[in-house]
């Protein structure tokens, strides 16, 4: 599949969502819809995933204007308005850090979002209050909170040690899922949650304790139609599938050779499903909010990472979890505490 063609379609579509009467970085949530914070963030992230380095392709004035637009949603207490439906302030924070870091620009106001867990002594209690039974959404708190904080130069080593010690102790070594002893509310929760936690292991080069069992669990979850999401009528490509591709890539690199042929086959079969959706349901996909398209771009990026000979482009695509350019906490929070 030629991802260069996909990239061209997506970039043209994003350009059509640009608010021509608004500042640089002002994007609508779809054709005929209003501008919103997440659309601005999603476009910055998507362009980064599709091979663009915004600090090089945009002028300083353009980057500053885009950041000013993002920061227009920030309140003096450091929180953001217009956070995407059903998402938390910490998820919004992670998205803002990703976009502003890619733009090389800081937030306008300081924030105190890390305060509840920044003391190493508070780490266990904060992690224990996560809803591990329904962790697909609850893990957004970890991703946009603890993970983003861990990437800051202000984060002490003993804090990261405390986090990893808790995660290692509460990982179910038989399945590769969190959290040991807590039943999940449905079949999707462990995978959706793990994808928001595994990147802290990757970015800090911490050994993940059970990569083989994680591979076993993710492969066992794949449905006969090659998807991982068991929810008929949902988006033709979902974030849960991006999560599965990322988990298989991360664990496969941690345990090279383990069930490698089966991983390749699983990804290949799902890739055919994505190609079919792109060919036959493209209009439906492009009618979604850019936040859904961000997941699609990351899915194509992971397909390229798994099967580079099958998903080709002149540029290298990435994904929202592995790309460290989206975790530049010190740049994005330069004016924060």
C-alpha cells in the first residue's frame, strides 16, 4: 500500500478543516463544524506522525501563532477548556504537551496537575486509586499525568523507581496485563489500558517483565475478522486496534523471535482490513473528528513499522505512543512549575 497517497489525502483533508478566518493552527472538528482545541492538537500530532518536523517546516511566527491559539484555551490555573468529550484534564494535558512540544513552544500559564503524585511517597496511593477494572479510559490519567511528568528533567530518579516498582509488582505475569487480581469490566480494558502504560517502559528503557505473555494475550484477543474491537457499528478502524499493534511491536522488540511469524500474520490480516476500510469507507472516516483520524494515522504508522515492505512512503510514519517528539515535557511546560 502506498502510504504517500494516504498522506496526501489526509493532509488535503486537514487543510480543508483549517479556519480561514482564524489564526494559524485553528481547525474545525469536521466540515461545517466549529473550531475546537482537540482539532488543533490532533492536526499538529498527525502532521508529526506523517513525517513532518513542525519546527522546521513552519516559521517561528507560524509556530508561535499556533501555540497562542492552543493557549487561548488555557485558564490561569493551568487547566484547559474544551477538552474532548469524556476525556480528563490529564488527557488534555498529554495532548497539549505533545502538540506544543512538536511546535517547540510552551504553555502560557503554570499548572499544578502533577502535584497529587509528584512526591515519590504518594505514588502507590495515586496508582491504587486508578480504576484498573475499567482502565481503558482510566489509564489516560497515567498517560497524561505520570508518563508526561516522567519525561521532565525535574522528575527525580527515585520517583520513576517508585512507579516502576509498583507497576512491576502489580503486573499479572501470567497475562502481561494490569492489574493483578482485579477483573476487567470487559475484554477490551486490559489492552486499552496497557497501551497508555507501556510507553513509560519504552521511553525510559526499563525492562518489561512479561513480554511473551503480553504477546500471547494480544494475539488471543484478535477476532476472526482480524479486528480486536468487538463492537459492531463502531469506527471501521479504532484506537483499540492501534493499541494492539503498538503492544505487539513493543513486546515483539522486547522478546525478539517469540511468535514472530504469528505476529506478522496477525498484523498482515488486520492490515487488509484497514486497507478495505480506507478504500470502501473513506468518506465515512474523513467525516469523523480529527481525533479519530489521529488514531488512523497512528495505525498506518504502526503498520509501516511492522511491515515496511508492504506500507511504503518516502517518509517514515510514527505513532502516538513511541514517538518521543510528542513527549517533550520540558519544552511544553517551560513556564510551568
